[in-house]
């Protein structure tokens, strides 16, 4: 299915984002060897993106659709749901990425 999800902290279990909604989140992205690629926490600012658009990789969007408000999870995303054969940031082509994500809110 391209995205493995491990729940690190449960959310409210009631409120789940849908396509078209804008999520506010924190994430730390690493490669499978543990090398950090990007972190909103290091920047001190969460990010927002609209689900169902190309504002974020498909695996991240898929993961958020299964998360409830306040949940923290580790998403392991296969290359076909991440960056595929493209190089992006310091990510080699065809890499699996791991994101520790927190779904802060959505509207």
C-alpha cells in the first residue's frame, strides 16, 4: 500500500482530515539510515498544505487521511508514494523516506 504507519501518540480518534482540507503539521523526515533530510521542528514553524493537491508527497497525504487530530505517527513511505526516481532535497532517487509527523489541526 506504500505507506506503513506506526502510531506514536494517539489523536482524538474522532476528527480525521479529508481531501480539500488544509492540515497544519510538524514533521521530521529521515532516510532509512537515519539521516535527517528536513525538519519543521528544527525550523520552529509547522507547515500547512491542502490534502488532495500536489503540495505534499502522496504518502504523506495518504497518512494524514488515516490520522486523527493531535495524533503523532511514524510514516514509512515507499519511493512510489514519495519522490520516486527524482532527486529532491538530499534524497537519492528511489529512496524510502520516514516521517515522524504530528497532525496539529485542519480546516
